[in-house]
């Protein structure tokens, strides 16, 4: 590929692993309410399963 632009060559620049990990750690702090959302979703799923179990156990019939 001839005639590559400076922007294209910059995008393909090698980034050392230490710099990449540092950038990833810095970006993780700016992700927003990820942990809170995970906790809320897990609590909703567990609550739904327990609620279904509680309601459905009443339909159990002993012969």
C-alpha cells in the first residue's frame, strides 16, 4: 500500500505492554456506574429466582 498518510501510520504505532496496561487502568476508572449496575442486576436475578421458587412451591402436589 503506497501513499499511506501520517494518520494511518500513527494508528499502527506499537504501544509497549506497560503503557497499554496503564492506559487500560486509567480508562477503567472513567467507565461510570459499572459495578453498581452489576450488583443491581445480580440482585434482580437472584430475587426473581427466589420469588419464582417461592410462588411455584405452592403448586407442588403430594399424592
